[in-house]
């Protein structure tokens, strides 16, 4: 674990140096192909750096932050678009965290235009109340006895617990990162999750509730370009269908890459299938809404269980097996034990 921490520090030192170079580039190279060529070595480096890490907690999150989110932001930045080209990113102190971390500075005007209304629990920092996170963490703690007696618990129940564990672990991890950034640069951030278990549809889940930093970066990099091209071929009415499918395809491929970083195993394309199935589901929803033109609405008491049941069923069938194929279970257990041992040793040193 000590070697992993040393590699982690090395990786993020290189990330900061590389992003400083990119920030300098924007002052000397105009946006367009020339800037893309100038920062392309950094993009390539960010695909290589996660190979230095092997843990889920450090390697998995790092690959998500720099190989996916940061690289996509840099591609937009090359053409003078995206969050790195806004006035808020002019300062290097803002540019680096916005580039390499899953955050978005709150823009009330943009949010109102997009019809985004965060849940009442979101405070002025862009975070939910601490009690919200405490309750979710306690739910995971309650799962621990079942994990220890897996042979006495039905496999489906264990896998459902794993799904909840993945959700809570990801949300809390991103919330911690968001809180640290908020403390350092003093700005209000957009929420990263909006209680996905209350989703009324697949569109609601993926577009407004689940891991919104990915949604925010896929829209300008994939959705809008594909929709623009498709509108010339099939018309503006149906252009969102291939655009949505393209987003899910890209998301599936990037998840395959992250899972490879975690497990170093040859992809089986199962997780890509998971996202393509959801992409088809979203396309069906879009088509149905256009055909019915808002004349038919399911009550929330019906739509929420239907949407969440479908999402969980697909996760149990396709997503979770792909994650477990990466030895995620054994890695997570080993990392948890390493943290516990570290806390024990630290406490012993304090007592002495």
C-alpha cells in the first residue's frame, strides 16, 4: 500500500504539472487544431498514468478523473469550449481543479435555463446535509455482517447490497472531493448526485440524477455534435435518438477502460452491453414521449418502482458481473483492511 501511495503522489504531481502547461498553452496558442496538437501529449499521458495504480480507491477514481473527465474537458478546451474555457477558469488556481476533478461551478442562470432544480437538501455549498451521507454510510455498515456470512445469504441479496455499496461509495467519494475543492477555492458547486433511487424514468436517472459530472461532459463532447450531424440526415425531431445512443456507447467504452485499469483483465464488453441496453431504453422513452406528446403520464408511485427495478435488474445482470470480473470484491476488502490497520497503528502512536 505504501508503494501505491507513492505512485499516487507521483501521478498527481504529473497531472498538476501537465495542466499548468495546458493553462499556459491557452495564452499562446489559439483554439483549434493547433491547440489540440499542443495538448495531445497531455491527453496521451493521462491515459497512461492510471496504469501506475492498482487499487480501486486510488487507481479507480484517478482513472475516472483524468483518463475520462479531464481528457474530455481538454478536448473541449482545445476548441475554446467547455468549462476550461469559461471566465471562471482563467486563474490557474481554478483551472487545475476544474480540469482534473469531477466538479462543476454552480451557475444559477445556466441551471434555470436547463430547468435544473436541485433537491431541497442541497445547501449553498452544492452538498447535501452531512446527515444524508451519514445515513447512507450507516446502511453500508449494516451490510458488513451479511458480507461476513455470505454463505448464509441469498446471492441475489448480496449482489443487491453490492449495488448499493457501489452507489454510496461513489457518491460519498465525490462529495468528499467536492467539499475539499469548496474549502480550497470557495465556490458553490453543482451537486454530483440527485437521489437516483427516486428516478421516474431512465432519462430522469441518467440525465438528472446519476453521476451528473459525466452527463455534463458527455453532452458537449458527444451528444450535441452527434445530434447536429443526425439532424441533417433524419431531421431535428429524431436526431436525439442516435445522439443518446452515442453517449451510452462512449460511456460504456470508458467504463471498459476504467475496469481495465482496476483489474488489468481483457475486456469482455459486458459493461458496454449494459450501457447500450440503457441507451436503447432511453431512445424508446424519447420516441414514446414524442409520439404521445405528453398525453400519457404514469404516476410516480408506479414510475419510480418500474424505473428503479429495471436499472437494478440490468445492473445485476450486466454491470456488477463486469465489476466483479476485475476482482473488485477482493481488492475492496484488502483496501478496507489496510485502512483499518493504518488507523490502528496511528491510534497506537498517538497513545504512546
